[in-house]
């Protein structure tokens, strides 16, 4: 039988302080020693604290050997903390697409990650815990953006070999030419765009048309002033693009006119080439944006996003003509920031041929 003999005044004082100030089970163990010193048996102490008799004997013997320090938990060797391990496994799993884990889903959700952690890695976590781990690892829930197909079949990103040369041409045009316009076109659809908005009560319902119709808006953004020229057309054909070029020539009747645009088929059609070859249009020069990344270098893309959010989001205007009129009014009345407020630094490539 394990018993604690009479305690000195200092021993009692130390144990009572430990009982009052220690956290959790350490205070309970100090109380066990005090009770044993008062004559309580091991079974009685075990009954008081609702623990096994072996547990009581262990701590009484530890006190006999080491004193009050023996009542403190010792460092325990073992695997890393579960939180850190779960976060590392979760981060590695979320980095890979679901199909590499043998799943058919196209993207991860909290529920799907929770199941994979439990079934494939033996880590059982709640949905809220997995969500916290994702946020702690820098993950966020957001909508991806659509982008042009810029990857080859082997998965490598396509790059225009002449990209640096083309960007240098653009930089030189911005420094030298009096009038430089960024050209592009976008489609307006009668089918409303859905955007976040303030609402109260039930979720707002946006009606949809019985049949979707479209219009095309051709635009040209002045690189120095931010002035925007635009024209609405029923279709996006070479003849419509040439009509917009005629509009630009009339809007800028003097001096060299540099047009920066992408490489779509409409812009390179034979009709456009014949129009450019005419003596009356000798002052018009086209400068091409890099392939596969034209949207990254064309500031008019931001104009289209602003325009669609302003006139086409969360409402059905009634007809495509009313929508086109609203878009035309917005583009005419809005002052856009100049995309090139200061000279552009030249890009370090070989000088252009004369």
C-alpha cells in the first residue's frame, strides 16, 4: 500500500499552493497527496476523484520520488501536433486537382476535401475546421475568370515569339505618334448579366428574355486623352469593322493614326487590307498586340467590363435596341482614365528595322 507520511509545514504549503494555482490535473494530483497525508486510503482517494487506483498510486509514488515537480506532466515524444499535420496534408491535397485523387469533380469544395482527408489520409475534421485550415493556408473562395485558350496540348503556355518586338512597337508608337488608339469590340446580349447587388428581403429575381439577341460595339480608346470613340453594329464582320475605321478617320482627320489591336480574323480580312492600301488611308498604321495575351495589354478591355456592369447587369431592358442605346449613352457620357498618362519605357530588344 502506498501512503504519504506526515508532511512538514513547508511541504503542506507548497502542495496547497499547487492545489490552488496549478491548472487542471496538476491541482488534482496535489490534492491526492494531501488527502493521503491525512490518512485517506488509495481506494478512498480513487473514489473521490473517480479515477482508477493505479492512477492514484502512480502520482503518490511520483511525489515520493521527486516531490512537487513529479506531479507535473512530462514532455511527451510523438508525431507533430495534429493541427499542423492536418494543415500540411490539406494544403498539399488542395494544390492538386481532384482527378489526381481519383475523383470526377472538377474543383474542390470544403465537403469534398473533408471526405478525402478522412478516407485517404485518416484525418477526421469537421467542415468548419477544414474551412479554417484552408483560410489559414491562404486559400479563398472566389470565382475564377475565363481566359483565352493559351495552352498547347502538352500543357505548356503558348507564347508569341514576337511578343517583345510587338510591345516595343507599341511603346515607340506611344512616344512618337500624336494619335494612338486601342481598338477592340465586344458583344452586348439581351440576356442579363448577374452581378452582386444590395437587396432586402427575398432574393431579387431578374427576368430573362424569351429569345436572346446581340449587338456588337466597336470601340477605340485614345491612349493619351482617354477619349473613347464607339459605334454599334448588328454584326461583327469585316465590312462592319471597315465602317468603324471610316468613323475613326473622320473623327481624327489629320496626322498619323496608329491603331493598336488584336489578331482576330476580322481585323486581317482582305477587305481591311484593301482599305488600308488605299492612298487616302496611308496615314493609318496598324500595330498588333501579342498573340495569346492581347487582353492583358489592351486597356479597353476594362472599359467593356465597366460598361456591361453599368447598363446590362441585373436587369432586362426590354429590347436589344434599348440596351444598345443605353450602352452608347454610357460610353458617350463617361470620362475614362487615360491608359497612358506618361511615356512608356522602351523594352530592351533589338532596334526595329527602318
